[in-house]
C-alpha cells in the first residue's frame, strides 16, 4: 500500500484531493490538524475506545430493554426487529 501526505493548504492540484476521498478510513494512519497531531499510528491520544464501546453497548441495551414502553403497538425488541436467521444453540 502506498502512503501519501496531502498538504491541503499548499495543494496545487485539487484533483489529487478529490481522488484521495476514494480511500477507506482504515487507510488513515496519522491525522494532523492545524499542526496538532489528532491521531498517530491509528491511536487517538486521550481516547479510550474500549470504554466508549462499553458505554455505547450499555446505552443500546438500555434503549432496547425499554422499546415496548414507547412502541405504539407494544411490541418487544424481538418482535420489532426479529432475527433474520434462527439462532443456533448447542444440542
């Protein structure tokens, strides 16, 4: 994979900037904004992604556990959003 550094302030070829949008987020390794490093080696300083994921999971579970309270038809989460495929259990 080739790596590129694009200086948006001094960029003389705007088409190079447009073509850079064809990449995925996984292609980004380091982000610098106004001279400040916001992400280095895919790590955002001061941000604990594990904690954020756990908080998001907890919030999502709290919403789904109360869905029957605000659904006009009184459906449970399983009734509103059934599994596409049956769950396989051991045995």
